[in-house]
C-alpha cells in the first residue's frame, strides 16, 4: 500500500537521523498496523492494539502526517 511505503520511507530517513536500525526505531509490524488502520488522530492511534505507547507519543503525529500525504 502507498501508506505503508510512505511509512517505510519515513522510517528509513528517521532511523538514519537517530543512527538506529530501522526495526528498532519502528518495527515493520507496527507500521503495518498503523497503515491498515489509517488513524486520523493520536487518540485513534492509541486505541490500536499492539503498538508501544512511547512510539505513538514520539512519532504518531509524524506517521499521521506521512500517511495523509500518500
């Protein structure tokens, strides 16, 4: 899907900035959950199971913005 591809590109760029393995920054399973659900708000994202809260708080707004452009 375009949303998942956009999130993977976001992960590639951000993991390089943090000097982290992409899977550590945001596991593929998390990106798949988010891309399928396509939440429009952080509250909608927080309601999704199996996502770590710290990732949502740190990156959730970025994920929503990335998906809205794809």
